[in-house]
C-alpha cells in the first residue's frame, strides 16, 4: 500500500483509516486528546512525505508509524511530564480516557492497582529517560512486540531489551505492587 501510494497518493488514505484511531489512543494516553489530534495528523503527514523511503520488506507499517509518533511525542516532552507531575500531585489522571471502552482488554487487577498507585506510576514514568519511557509505553500501551519497538524506534533489539529492563526496575522500585503486572506483561511480550 505504501509503495503503491508513490504513484497513487490517494492510496495512502487507507493507511490512515486503518491505523489513525489506534495511534490516537496511544498518543492521547501520553499527551491528552487535544495534542493527540495534532500529533497523529503530523505523524501521517511525516509518513506521507517519507513514504518513498519506507522499507517495503517490513510487513507492517504500524511500528513505523509509532516510531514517527514517538519522535513527535518527544517534541512535546514538557507537556507529557507536566501531566505526569499533575497526576502524581493530585491523584487525578489528566489524560484518563473518556468515552470508548478498552476495558475488555485491560485486566481488572491491573486497573485496580493502577488506580490505587496512579500518582506513584505517574511519578515513576516521569523519572524515566525518554528512551526508556518510549520503549516501556510502546510495549505496555501500544502492545508492540520487542521487534516492533526496535523497528519503530530504529534501535537494536538488544537496546529495546535493556531499556525495558531498566524501566521495569525503576517502576518496580517506585511501586513494588506492580511486580505481578510487570511479570504478566513480560510473559505476554517476551
């Protein structure tokens, strides 16, 4: 589809229709809905401009799109960190989802722990480096495999593993009750 869009640009719209909602959920979780609209739009604009450089041997475009979005999210680092700081201080998640339901996909135990530990989670996420946070959240919130995260961020698979390990250690140290959730996530992706 991406290769075809070089000669038929309108084909690129199919990529948008296929992945925009999923990308929006991820970006909104990190930056809020207002910025998510802009970041997702910009993600597809960047992707459209770079489509001729896309490696067509990659079977899925979604990790590539997440990589572009991650780079754009980095440009909004202050907004993301400010939201985590507010969450840690007040206990009210300013980026919590409104409407829609991904509840079926979320484990009940994870939700309970996350709600009770929300401020601590926000503080721990804020303390991570950008690279570690990108890897952790692409695995946890975007449900990408390690290989897909490596492709998305343009880093070696070993770097994904080491960043994820480092992020998990920091998260466990900050919130010991997350151990079962992190272990379940490890078995799901590892």
